[in-house]
């Protein structure tokens, strides 16, 4: 059985299916960039954590994490906090 663009997108007209298909390509490209930026952030975060641990400090710095959480909350609202918490977990592991 053939899967049509309308099936894949949920659109009810070919015009809407075209809009959705094009916009999804842009979303996939944006997601690739976001993932790349998160990976870059993880690497920079690792440099900071290693420097602190090597100097005798702890991996985690809660006051800094509060600043990061607040930054995301101010920009994106409450879901921004959840996003930042997931990102912090990616960057420093679970606490
Ligand atoms: C990167 C740091 O170390 C840890 C990781 C953080 C981060 O990824 O943003 C923030 C605070 C620390 O728990 C830092 O102190 O800046």
C-alpha cells in the first residue's frame, strides 16, 4: 500500500501537505543544529567541571545551576525550567 504525503502529514489537502512537509524539513534541520549546540555545551561544561574537580572542588555548583535555570525560565516560562534541568543532567550527569 502506498503512503501518501497526506497520510504522513495528517493534512486534508495537498496544499497543506506541501506546507507541512517543507516546514518539517526546516524543523529537522533546526533540531540537528540544536543537538549540535547541546553537544558543544556538554563539552564546554565538561571543561569547567574537570577544572573544578582537579582543583579539589565538586562537580556540581548549585548556585550557578540556579542562574542557568532562571535564565531559561525567564526566556521560555515554566517549561524552560524543565528543559534546563534536562540539559543540566546531560551536561553533568544525575545528582
Ligand atoms: C559548568 C559548570 O559546572 C556544572 C555544570 C553546569 C552547566 O552545565 O551549566 C552548571 C553548574 C555546575 O553544576 C559551572 O559551574 O559553570
